[in-house]
């Protein structure tokens, strides 16, 4: 039987540890860790993600500060808010909830976040340190995937790993983290020729294309590990029901693989947990406390 890489369960276990870490350090710090989330506009999925982050923070004892800005806000005003939060001593982590409306310069905003507070790991300084394999804030989804693999002692070193997708959010940082851990990594994208053949050589196949059910069993080597990053809400033909699926046609793939991540309950919960880890890591650093979280930071 294939092994389910249960992100929900692992998140709960890590959250327990995080809660204890905060409790044991709060006497020294005299304040809880603080996370600021900036949301612009009314994208409904972003609303759900921000709510989930807020709830996760309150479960472990992080204070969250939500800034929900109107779509009509000016780029300059968002930049001013970022600068204010950069200087705010109660804020250890800050993120811009993506996507934001097209009229904003997203990269310019992200590059103004203090790298030490950049809990999404998207600032160019943190990406540069990842390229150099130096310690820095790491982006949450890739870091969550590494922890899922490690939790079941799935070896990365020496393995052939194929990543489908080259986005700044997932594919690129993930490929770099795996490379830093001595995997032999192939990064693929929408212009890759013969994707099926390349994927079939993978010991670990990671699908982050954002295309529902793109990967069926014909892409997968027997005994491989498959990680499904995609998340899609599909509506039934009569529009009466919706269900979540990933980039992988799981029922077709599961019988062939050694291990897989479910959707939902695989990569998704780990992304939120890594945001908590990064925020607490930054808080510990701010107070010169020795970090208990280094093992979770790839
Ligand atoms: P993205 O920015 O749209 O990037 C998608 C990448 O996949 C691009 O590099 C694209 O290639 C490539 N691609 C698209 N179609 C392909 C195909 N048919 N064959 C091979 N490559 C293909 O998406 P993203 O932000 O990386 O997110 C990917 C998926 O993960 C989405 O479903 C998103 O919702 C999900 N996600 C989940 C979590 C989580 O916590 N579970 C977190 C983040 C994202 P090009 O570069 O050539 O266009």
C-alpha cells in the first residue's frame, strides 16, 4: 500500500511544538510574535487564505495584524505601510497576500519588505541567499514540502527529482532547495518537450503546474514519490457540487507510487505551518533567543 504524506497531521505536530516554544520564551520577550498580512482588493480566494493564516496564528499564540486595503489604494500608500511595518517593533513577519491587482508593481512592493521580516521568502535578498545556499528566510510552500519528505525519511540526496513549474513562488525556490540538499533536479515548464518521458525518470516527482489532473500514472515511475502542489476547485456539470483536486489524478497514480500527498491535506497545511515557523524564527532572532526551529528551515 502507498504511504500517504499527511500534511495535516504533520502540521498539527509542528504547531504543538511552536505553541510550547512561544510559551517558554514569552517571559523573556514580553510580547508574542507578530505577523502582519497585507491584502489588497477583493480576490475571494485570498480572503480565505488570509482567514486561515489568522486562525493558524491564534492557535499557536502569534498575534496577527491584518491590513485589508481597497483596490483603489495607491502604490505609494502601500509602500508607506510596508515601511511603517518594517520599523514596527511588534511585527516580526510581514507578507503581501498574492495575487494583488495588476495595477500594482508587485516585485517593487516585495523588495521593500525588510528581508528579516520577509516570512514568504520572496524578497530578492532572501532568494539570493537561497541561490548561495546561505541561511535566510525560505519560501513557505517549498520549505513545507521538504519537511514532508523529511518527516518520512525520504532521501533527497542523490535522487532524481523532477519539478513541474518554474514560478518564483514554488518551482524555482523548491528546485534550489532540493539542489542544495544534493538532489539531482530537473526543472520543467510549459515549453518543456516530452514532459511525460522526463517525469517518468523521477524518483521524486513534484507537480506545481496549476493544471487540474495534468499528471496521470503514465507520467510516473513505479515506486516513485509524488508531491501534488496544485489546488483547484472543480464544479460538477450541474453546478450543484464542488470538490478540490490537485495537478495529479491521484486515484490513477496512488497504486503505482511509494508515497503521495493528498489534496486537500498534503502540501497546503504545511505552507501555513511554515509561515508560523518563519514568524517565530524571526521573533526568536529579534530577542537574541537561541532558535529551536533550525531543523525545520531548509
Ligand atoms: P504559476 O505561477 O501559474 O506557475 C505555473 C508553472 O507551471 C509555470 O512555470 C508554467 O510554465 C508551468 N506549467 C503550466 N502548465 C504546464 C504544463 N502543461 N506542463 C508543464 N509545465 C506547466 O503557479 P504557482 O504559483 O507556481 O502555483 C502552482 C499551483 O500550486 C497552483 O495550482 C497553485 O494554486 C498551487 N499552489 C498551492 C500552494 C499550497 O500551499 N498548496 C501554494 C502555492 C501554490 P511557464 O513558466 O512556461 O508558464
